[in-house]
C-alpha cells in the first residue's frame, strides 16, 4: 500500500506532522500508564507549565503550552475532577480563573519529573538521533524509527539494556 501522505511531500506536511504527533502521544500514553499515570499525555504540558510558572489564568496557560483556550478549559475540567489542579476566581476580575497545582498535582509532577519524564525524553531523543538530511527525509526516518522500535521498547532498553533482535 502506498503512503500517499509521504508521497505528496510538503503538500501534506501538516498531516504528516499531525500523524507523527499522534504516534508520539499514543506511545507516550503507554509509558505513562506503565508508570501508574493513567491520564491523558496531553495533560502533562499543562501540569508542567503550572509547575514551572506557578498560578496562571486560562489564557496564560493557553499561551504557555501553545494550544487554544477551549482545549485548555476542557483539559482543566478533567484535571480539577481528579484533584490535580485547583482554581480560584481572581479578586480583581471575577471572570478570570487562576489555576494552580493542588498538593496531589505537585506530588504527581514531582514523581513524573524524577521517574517518568526523563525516560520519555531519552526515548524520543534516541528515536531522533539518526536524523540527518532534509526535513522530509528526517520525518521519514523518525516515523520509521518509531514504527520499528516504539518508545515503550526504547524506554525499556534504556533502563535494562538492548534486547536480542527479533
């Protein structure tokens, strides 16, 4: 079967980048679940922003992670329901909500920073190591690397050493 998106090159670059992003999100989700963090991988940039920047309004949080305010607002509903973030209305303007990590959220982020995020970062970096040449060639190499050796396997190999070839 032909991969039309690859064949069309720059014409479908956005679709291709989205496909790579979705693959990375899915594989990251597996690693998070393996480490007892059964929550959407997409929530972690929000938690990381709150950890680094402190209390933020929804619009500030949206800018910090580069996603739309409606996406951030939907994510915050889930994060508040699980007790990972807390929100307060601002005294100066009751329409503005300030979001911060809860105690449980701070503990989760601390655990993630120590035990999970470094593994994910190392696995993605390893998948990117062989990238050389044009952007389209690099995207093809990254896609192939993730298909051949998913992040979960890379993370395991980084922790215990490479396994025998299949």
